[in-house]
């Protein structure tokens, strides 16, 4: 039997087509990364085929970086956005969401 997560992964890609690539990645992130990671991180930038993910707690950076290949593959498949890498970086205190989208990780 197909799990709910698998169903969401397969149907989410189709429903995201009307969004910008960055918004598609952001919408797909909770499904690709899982709840624990998604509640501690946010996709804030897309530069070519590299996504920038801000992590609220720097202690999570080593684990996220070690899972980069799996996260790249899952996120690209779910969002339909071509990705080659995800760059993880620690949160910048006091920055607004608009500041973070412009920032180069």
C-alpha cells in the first residue's frame, strides 16, 4: 500500500506548476525534508540550480549537509525544479524574509 507521504510526493509536483520555481521549492520542502527539518529551516533563495536553505539552529547544519544528495533528489523530483545542490547556512539574526531572499548563501 502506498503511504500518504508517497501520494503527496507524486501529486504535489503536478499541483505546483503555476508557482514560481522558488515558491515550488518552498512548497515542496516540508514533504521532501520531513517535518522536523522543515520546521527548523526555510528555502530562501534559488540561484540557477542551487537552492539556499536557511537553518534556524546551526547545530543542524552538519546533519543537513550530510543528507544533501538525498534532499536534492527528493526536492527536485517533488517540486519539478532542476537542482544540483542545496547550500545550507545559519540564520541571520534580524534579517527580514526579503533580505534573506537576496542574500547569497
